[in-house]
C-alpha cells in the first residue's frame, strides 16, 4: 500500500509506458512527493524457469524483469532527477498488483496501451480496468504535447465534484488555467433538430456558473473559466472543446469491469483524447458532480 504522498506508475517496457513514467515523474516533482515505479512481470504465469541460461551472462527472465524496472527508473530520473523514487518488482497480473500498490496514493499513472504489452487494446485492457476499479485518481497517458495548456474538466450535476477538485489541484501545481466544460446534449427528431427549452438552457448556464464559482473559491489564485457546449453527443462535445488541453479530467461512478461502469463519457474520452486523461476516482467520495457517467 502506498502513502498518500506518492504517485504510483506502472512500467512494462513499452513506448507508451515510458511516456507515462516521465509524465508521472514530472507530476511528482511538481507535488514534491515520492514516485513509486512498479513493474509487473507475467513470466511466472507462463514458466517457472526464471533463472539465467548457463554460460550466458546477464540472461534469464528474472534478469530481464529487473532490467525493465531499471529502465523505468531511468525514464523517471531523466524527466525529474531530484524526485525520490522507490521501486517494486512484482509477479502476476498487473491490474491486481497496481491496484494494491496504489491504494491510498495521490494518483496512479499508466500508459494508454495498458500494462502487459500485447494484451493491451485501444486504450489497454489493464488501463481500462484500473480506471474502473482503483480507489485513487487514475491518469492514462497517451502523449503530453501541450504541457502549458489549460486543464479541462467536464461537469454535469450540481454539487461539489471530486473531478473539479482534482482539476484545480493539477492546474495549480502546473501553473496553468482551468476550463470547466458542461455539455448540453441536444436531441434530434426526424428532419430537424429539437432544441431544449429555454428553461433547460438557463439551468445549464446556472450549473456551469456555479461550478466555476466553486472552483474559484477552492483555488482563488487560479485562472478559471467556463464553457457551455451544445452537441448531440456529450463525449464528442467534451473532446472537441478539449482539443488543445494539457489534460482532461472526467469522473467515474463505476465499481466494475462491464463496459460503461466508468461511465460512457469517461470511456469514450479515454479512447479518443489526444492528451493525458485523469479519471477522478475517490472511493467513498461522491462523484455526482462530474460530466455524465
């Protein structure tokens, strides 16, 4: 189990995981906290022969796993040389180990292709599982092309949102602004669009204004703005509005692995966002303020 003052990142030797480790190291540097680099080896599930090949130096699956972990540390130190790093080499299914390692941590970071290489799907089966089941915020990193751009967070309902809090925290440590987005879904009938009544528009505007004011109260020194987006698809509207973001924050109410348990919006954003995505998971905290799940 990790300390609350730590960021846990999984590394499997892939290019995507390398980006995740560097991003996580940068976040740990900004937050002045420890980075925990974890490598989970699947080889014991396939063979018990992990030792070196006789007569061949630096051989064997055990040595290979240790080398992969050391490579992950190299990625971290190259990105943030001053960050304190600890490591874990674990054997077995990555999702289970990473979920346990990140229990109580500040954040869990994984690459977009998941931990496990060839087992990953579009986002990565392990990454998707962790986004749905971890008890701390989960960042899925595909690229980090706009580090100075705003943090974008999607908001749906009234009330305090853990996702809004996470967005403000991430923006504060990075020194960037926050854009709070509410997508008002438009429904279409045959032949012509059917727009929501004026009362619905007023309610959406009021909701967005309330979220912006709440964010400004929570982070007084931060530049925070709101944007009301209208689209027939909530994920598409959010993704369009977040096209140049440094990070997109979405919420999750899910507790399981069935598609959609992290929310249809979160699921779509994870698959299609070009920037890192943070799924704002806080076990035991209300998530009713986040953009649709």
